[in-house]
């Protein structure tokens, strides 16, 4: 099976404290993402006001299962409250990992 890289891009809502967002992201990672079967790595990157969350999955099937399970995660609403939904792409790009060094 080929690994899958998922990359979600977003901006924070105006007036949101970066420090508070990072605390919420730590909680999201600790309580949800890191517990998902097939999660190889999870990173948060930024270029100015543009943020991206990158997750590498062992397979598309495990990524899709996590996507279904995210709606059962109690902290989802809190985490999403930091993210500006305007201009956020609902179609999250997925890439096949061809080679890892």
C-alpha cells in the first residue's frame, strides 16, 4: 500500500491569538490525530497568515476512517472555532507518497 499525504490549508479568524490556537492544535493532535490508526506523521506549517496542516497516512482507507471519526471527536468544534472557514477549500488535496528518504 502507498502512503497518503493530506494537506489542509487555512487562515485563522481575525483576532485569534496564535498562542491560543497552538494550544488548541496541541490538544487536537494529542487527543485525536495521534491516536488514529495509520497516522505516520502530523505537522503544522505556516507562511505568514497562511497555515497548512499535513498528515501522512499509511493508506487512503485509514485516512478515510479518521475523516469519519473526526465528527465523533468532542473537541472538534473548539478546534474549528479558531479557523476562518471563508476561503477554506473543502476539497482537501491528497498526494501519493512516491518515495521517502
